[in-house]
């Protein structure tokens, strides 16, 4: 090793295993970003803990109940069964099986609202074979003529609700409507899609389904 002049023969060497840092010192913005990231992570951890606490403490049930509330803050009522309105009148409510009368206990009017000649008479004969009492048969009034696109509309007053249910169970796809009559008679307005009555086994199954009790709404469950 060369000895610089004036050092009187002394030798110097570098010792240790560290070297001077030559990189650029960290900028202040990096520290700020790191701090913000740490704060966000802590906030997320805290939020997750609060949600877990709500779940295990039962507060989540209260939140679900509030979600099912109406805009006024009151809980929504259980939905009531109703069918699409059909002319004339509105659809009838579910019927108690005990309110279904015997076929001969009321009068049935058969009205043909289609262009098929003789359909009312043939349908009346089918009902007669099943024990029903036919009062009138013929063409439908002008307000219903050619205006029943389905199989049939069964029309009755409040006193004939059970009879209307019994009659509608004989025809696939028939709808039930109410009017202001005070007796228990029933009108069967035949529509374009009608062909014939259901067989007696199918009609019995349809009647059982129409009179099946509506299950009570569950106190637990979704809205």
C-alpha cells in the first residue's frame, strides 16, 4: 500500500462491513401514503368487528325487520290472496270447504260468448249429467259476446261464492268474478278457449285445491 506524503510511514485502511448509503433519501409523500394506508386498514378491521358484533348480539334481526318496514315505518302486512280482476266484477277470495253447496242446490246459467253454435246447449247437458240444475242457456249479452279470451268466466254474487267455486272447478282455467246479485245463482260465460268440462276426477282435484286452507304467514323469514 502506498503511503501518502507527510503521513510519516503510517498506513490507513478502511475497516467494517458497512458502506455509506448512496440511495436517494425517502420522500415525505411516501411516508404520508403509508400512513393513510395504515389508517384505512385499521378502519376496515374496526368495521368488520362491529358487523360481527351485530350478528352475534342479534342486532341484525332488528335491521332485517326495519328493512321490511313500509315508508311510514310500520311493518308490512302479510300479503292476502287475490287473483287478477276479470270482467265483470273482481275475483273471489278462497272458499271454506264447508261453504261448497251440493250441485242441485243452486241454478246455473250457461252463456256462450263464442262464435261456436250450440256450445251453450252441449255444455248445459254436461253439467246436467253431473247433477247441476240448469236455469238458462243461450248466447252471452252484448257486453260479453266475443270478449272472453280464456276458457270461461264464472260470475256469482256474494251468496253464490261457494257455488261459483264448485262450478269453476269443472272447467280448466276458469276465472271467478262477482257481481251485485243477491241470490246464489251462477253464470258460466263460455270463452274462446273452452272445449269441454274436466273429467270428474280432475274436477274433484281442482275443487280440493281451490278450497285448500291458506297457510298462516311465518313470523320468521324474508320480506
